[in-house]
């Protein structure tokens, strides 16, 4: 499961883990990715989307039809 959001494009960020002695080792900041199922009335079916928490809030605001249109405009498969 790749850690990126289908709607917002959020993906992992990278940085350093810093110990008490100030040694640096690499770490990864993953977005909060959830699998969510939405009813798509125009196609008469459910779609399963992999969204970040912010992406879920965006779908609540703009609606699932507009969200799917944005995903398809970015070249994503729904």
C-alpha cells in the first residue's frame, strides 16, 4: 500500500530522527491514509478511495462527484 492520497497527492516526507547524543538517522513522515468507500450516484456504484484525513474532509466539503472528477483529472483510476 503506497502512502499517498488519491485526491490531495499527499505523500511521505523525509527527515532525520535525532537521538539524545544528536546523531542523525533518516526517518519517514507518512500521511494518515485511510481506505474509504463512497456511493457514486452518477455511475450507480460504490468507489473505494485511498485518502488522507485531509482528503476525507475535502470530499465532505466538495462532494464525492467533484472529488472523483479531480482524481480523474490528475490521471488517477477510480
